[in-house]
């Protein structure tokens, strides 16, 4: 009833393609088959692309490196748009003073390091001396002690009314074919409920991620929303986010949604992609 | 501890001001005192403004009329940015065929009337013949029978996987000093939970509303986010939405948040405006 | 993997059986095939039974009548345990004075009529004179104007801190093979969210319904929890409720859960019945 | 407007009193002033009592010890009713085979140790060999590595459809005058959302806790619901739970609800106690 489309035919209709990374271009084992050829094809046909990822654990440079290491020369740090970049823009626009506490690794903290602002890992925060802490940013699920430091983070925001920024909206991420890990987005949901505060979240499906990517892309390309396609494996982040932002969307069946259940899932959620492709293989 | 600012001093720091309407410029009795003088002051000082409203029940023309009727000559339909305009943009970008069913008055349906597309009030939908219905849009809490037509809307979306767009994210709106009415946003929440679908919502605090206003404003003015101030009476729509979008925010105490409890509410929600003014009176 | 059991074999292991009504004994067309024979079999084998229903729209007498009219002589009003009976018990224990406002038909109001207490339909409440109203009870989705009277109910509870009792926890109920209606439970969820209050709910899966039935049953029969089986068609009301209360549970596939998807649903919810039977047919 | 009652006068109206522990009888510093005298007064006046606590981290014996150590001779293990006891009853009634995995300390595991059943800490579970695990019980926030073992628990329940029991419904518990810790109830909420399962929860305000206490009490005393008073410091657990169960309730202002804001909180939640006392001091 819902037929499958050929990715090559779909891609040729657009000037710019936004890709989700995990489940579309890569998985827990590394790059998916055909990714290299696909990017080459886009290049040959003058189709620009960006990779939109709910990942604030590593810098765009590091995120790009995994593609470059796999011999995909078309990807570089300027092609990566991560939710961490939105957190950084927020900090730049809205946090003018003080120290910024964070949950995450030191590597993730690069997103919030900014002229005139100091950052401090939550594990180094002293709850007797938190007067100059001006924001809390959740960046990564690693780099801290979950029990001790989540409790510390909770008590910090109970005592001091500071903005809390969650730079990753996902609940889990896959680590093997069958197993997942808990992402810092889920940790943020728990802390928000316990503190009864309203946190600020960045990442798909929120339209600010798409808007950021569109503005970023519009600096280099003369495009309207009708020229852009979002390709993703998740109905509830990639597809609904792209739909709501007003760009066309393409579901691929190499990640969250399986080939044997895509019709059921589309009907069940009521989230309808413009195209469905088995994969990005040409 | 949190001091009050003078609105005149605050306004003079910005090139553009976004205003919420209800609780800031008007209330159930009509225009608030000082609004006329304030708009005149902005004009004299070359400060541009837009009114951002979660209202899809009436066209920008009709929304502007209430200001014009009150002798405020600076307001016209081009100054109004309503959540209904985002619903219209969505329809234009993403719904290419079929009939669009809607909950609301005929007046509200103007937002979704589009070349080549027919609209149909949910009350005229025949549940035996819905094959060509391609979307459902929730526009206004009036214009239909709540019992009969909400059930009809629920059964429609249970049977057919179509996008459901909610063009008003508010739960209630004030009708007298003490009483509220239930807005179509709350009706949308109920239907979404019962249908177990994911609806598409437009309106503050969602960043797409601010992004739409920013792009709209950028066509006429050469501005960055740092040049814009959001003025609102609601922490959970105006202030958090403006904060997250990265513009400065100003809470006024003439609506949702009372002068005797603003500190408590700011602490309790953890949503912190850049400025707090008693009102927009100069 | 999860094999089907024979209902006769299962039933013979217990002294008392609790039945859900809709989807187990009846559906929108009337009694299901085999119900009459099944009740006769229980009688012959000295197995007691009760019918537990989330229905406060009609009295036990009226609820029993549909069985009697179908020639099922074993059912009478003493076999019916409805969520309305818990609302009545609450009123008797906790509301000693004033008038009790209700949403529902006059027939449903019988549950809350009590010596010394007056009841008043929400449609007759005067919002200028509500001083003696001491509780609001949601009984049925019929008997009032959804738009006018839901707004009136919302404003009443915003103004006066009274307990709100919801005597039906279901969101929808089936009216034909494909269509549902919105039950007063969903209306209660909407009002509770808008009023930011905490309502009091009665009905499966809440354990108070099972506890009430157990106490009711223990007056006539010498039983422990191990002697009782709950038979239902819904994992999220009948089965989880029975499991949590500590009695054995049997899922039948004649209502909410279909024969072709029961394994998927059991795995997906993580709610595991002790037995699964195609139907209550012997 | 809402006057304060004298605890002595209130207590004398009842045959049995149910006490919450934390915020009523004790706090982070130990026993509250007057508790010893109050229990002595109850004894003299033949008023029975039970302590109802959402605590599955320690056995009733250990929980009673803190009272005995403070010289309160009236308290012993038979006076303690903990949410862990309900988890134990559930296991006894519903889990007949296999190993029961748990999150918590070894001390907390005593609640689920049962003839013929083995228990295993989640930290010792091997995700390659989980075939005989028949349930997961969340008992305490200590005794495991939050990062490693919560992920393990999540993957276990994603793979195997087993019941998950949460023996503590609280989100946080106080550890000093200003600081809280995250309880295993909040951990349960996070895991339940990530796994998209429905967990089984025991503890106030759920009526099963009150029903269990009532049955327990009815073995020793000839009482009806009208003879029992629930005394607690939390509107959303003690008071609403008692109200819904149909017993009278008394809010004390020595814990969650402060003397300067009780009226506001009662109005704001819409949860109304029958009595309000400053404390249990006579």
C-alpha cells in the first residue's frame, strides 16, 4: 500500500539533503554499505548535504573524523550540525557572566567554552559555594558519577534559579545490535521532573535544530524549504521534525523502523514521510 | 532581590520588540492603559515591533482591527504574527492534495484555504466517505459541537493516517477577570492522547513561532537576535520561548504573573527573564 | 511461544471469577456467543463470579438488566461491581455536607444521592452562587453540554478547592466495530491538566476497585487471593490491575487485544497474564 | 480561613492512627520533639497506630529500631507497614519460579527472598544468560552502579517480558535541611519511560498501601474506615491517598508543607485534609 521509492530518484529532486547520522549513514559497527558511493553521487550531481545529529558529546571536528577515516572525503566539520552547536549559540546569546556547570566529558565541554566564561564539571562544583554558577548544561552521559553527580546537579538547580540546557533530546542510543545505553536526554527528563523546573532542550525533532540547519545552509546555497529533503530512520525525531519545519522527508529502513513494520508504525504514530526508501544505497 | 526595570529604559536598548498580546497589550476588558502612548513612543524612536499571538481563530486583519479601533494607528495586519500563519505555511509546504478538515469557525478556516485545496468543517465530514481528507487542522474552540464533532474527529484520525495540526498551543484563555474558556489547544491534547498519535503544534513557546517572526522581521529590518526583545506576561510561553530562541526577554506583571508572586514563580519554574517590568506603561 | 489455554480448564481451578464486561461478555452488538452456557457451567461447578466494570453511567440494577434480558439468569444486581459504587462509598465516607455537583445524566446521579446530601447537575450550577458545593463528580459523558458545561466545571474547581472524583478511568469506549466515543475519564484528564489539580479516580486498573470487589466477595465466600481469577480483554486495565492486586489473570482475545497480535502486545507492554484464552467459550 | 486544629483533640476522635514517618515523626536529624510523649498518650488512651512508609530499603525490624533506640517503646516491627511488604506479597502471589533480579542493597533484598526463589542483584546479572530471570524489583537507590547497572536493567527488560515492580513511589527523599537524594522511584520512572513498559508500583498514595494497612490492622482491631485517621506531611501522597481510600486525614506542617504556605498549597492542588495541625506535639 505504501510503496518503496528508489533513493537515487528521490535525491535527484532536491538541491540540499539533510541526513540523520545513526541508522542512516552509520550504525554500531561503523559506516553502512553504500554510504561512500552515495556521497560521491551527490557531489557529482551538485546536491549539497548536511548531517544533523543529536550529539553534544563530541565536536563537529571529531564527528567528521569518523567519515573521513572511512574514506568519505566529501564530509568535513562544516557539514556537521549538532545539537551541541545550538547549546553553544544559546550560551553565547544568553549567558553573559559566571561559570557554566556541565554534565559530560571534558571533550564535550568545548561546546560551551566561550570568551569570558568559565566552565566547571558538575563533579567539581562545591554546593557550599555555587553563587557564580549561571547555567547548567547537559552534554554527555559520560564523564561523571551518575549517583553522586546527578544528585549534586539536582540540588544545585533546586537552590539556584539558573537555566538548564539539555543538548541532546534522545532517550537512548544503540551500542550493539540489541543493546542500548541511556543518553543524557533521559537524565535531563528525570532531573526536570524531580526539580519541577522547565528545561531548555536542543535537538531534533525541535524545529530550532532544523531552523539552525536551514540558516547555516542558506549562507552557502540559495534555497527555499521546497529544495530540501530530510532523510532519517526515526519517525519521532527526523520525520516529524522535518515535516513540521515544512521540508520534505524520506524515511529509510536501516535503523529504528524495520522493513517489516514500517506501514504499521507510520499508521500507528500518524507521522507520514513523503518518501520511504529501503536505504540510502543508490 | 529581583528588581523591577523601567520599560522605557529597556525598550530603548533594542531595534525590534516582539509583544505578546493578551496580558501585555490587552485583556478581557480591551486595551490596557498606556498602550497607545507606548506604541507612539516606539514609532518616535524608530523601534520596530510585531505582535506574536497563539491565535488561529481570526485573520491578522481582524486581529489588527481591535488595535486600530482603539485608535492605535501604528498597528496593522503586517504587524501581527499568529500561530495560524504557521499552520498555513505548513499546509502550503506539505499538503498538496485532497480536502483539509478543520475544527473551528468558518472565519478561522481562512488560514488553510489555499489554491487547489478544499476545506471542510469537521461537522460536514461524512465518516463513511473520508477517503480524500488529507489533513486535520485545529483552529478554534468555536464553530462545532464539542461532543459530536470531537468524537468524529477522533474516529477520523483513528481510521486514516493523516497529519493533525494544532494551530494554538494554549490550554485556556481568559474571558473575564476570574473565568477562563478552554482553548482548542487543550482539545488537541485530549484527542492526541486518545488517538495515541503525534500531532504537529504551532505557537509559542515553540521556537518555530519565533523563527517565523524573526524571518518575517528580517525582511524589513537588518537585525540579529541581539537586537530583539520579547515582551510577555507568561513565563511558560513568552519568556522560555524567547530565551530558548536566543533573544532577550522581558516579563510584565499585567497578566499571568502577579506583582506579588513573580519572584516565587520565576524561582519555581526556573525560567528567568532578562528584565521584569510592572507593565509596558512608559 | 505463548500457548492458548482452554477456558474451561482455567475456570475450574478457581473458586471465584471476576469478569470484565465489555470485550469479554458483551460487545456493541450485545452478548457474545457462549456467555449464557459459560455462566451455567460456573453455576453447576459452584464457581462464584462478579462483573467488574468501569461504568458509572448506570446503576447495577440497570447494568444487570441487559444480562437478564438476554436470558442469563445467573446475573443480578448483586453480581455487578461498578466504579460508580466506589465513588458512592467515597462520598459516604468523606463528603458530609453541601451539594455535590456532577457531570452526567440524571440516571448516573443515583450513585451519589445520599441521605442529607443534595446533588446538582453542573448545568444547573450558578457560578455566582457556588458556596455550598462540596464536591464535583464525573459520572457519564452524556447529560450535559460539553462546551458550556466543561468550561463551567473548570471555572468551578479553579475557584473553589473541592475534591473532584472521576468515576470512570477509561478514555474511550467502543460504539461500533470501528468507532469509539470519548468517555468521561478522558474529559477528567483534560480538566485535571487545565486546572492543575489532583483528581480522585475510581476504576480498573486501580487496586481500590479490586480491593472493593475482594471485600464484597469475601462477605459471601471464604476465599483468599489465590482462589480468584480476573478475566479481561485489556492488558492495561484488567490484567495489570489483577496482577498488581495479586490475583491470577486471564486475557481473552475477543476485545481490545486481537488474536494475531497478543504476543506482540504482551511483550510490548510487559504486562503478562497467567493465562490466555481465545474467548470465554467453553 | 483554614484554621489549625489541636492534635490531641483530633487524635481522641479515632481508634486507629496511621502515621507517615518522614516529616511527621522524624526528619534528617532524627526524632522530632514530642513524638515520645505523643505515642505514650496514644497508648494511655487505647488508640492503636501504624507507621506507613514508602521505604523498601530496610526491613520493618530495622525501621522499628530507630524508634526503639530513641526510647519509644511503643513502636516495634509489627507497627511498621512498608511498601516493601507489598512487593513481597506480590512476589509471593504472582512469581512462582525463576530468579528475581533487584536494584538495591543486599539488605533490601530480604523483602523478596522467598522459599524456592532465588534473588540476584542486577549487578550480578549476565545479559548473555538471563533466561531464568522472572521479575525485576526496584528496592533501593543504593547497592549498585547507577550508570552500568541501570543500563543493564533497561536492556534486561527490553529483551525479556517480565514484570517490573517498584517498591517505592517517591521521587526524592531529604538528606539534610536543604538537600535531597534521588530515590529508586524516580529511577523507576526513567526506566519505565525508556522501556515503554508499564511497571507495577507499590506505596502511598496508591490505595493498595492503605488497603494492606487496613487489612493488617483489622486482624487486631475491630474497626471500620471511619475509625481511622491518616496523619501525614505530604498532600500528594499521605493526604490524597487517605482521602481516596475513604479515611479521615490530618496534615501536619513539619515536613513537605510549610506553615506559611499550607493554604496556598491546599488550594493549588485541590487536595483537602479533614484536619490541619502544626505538628503531632500534644
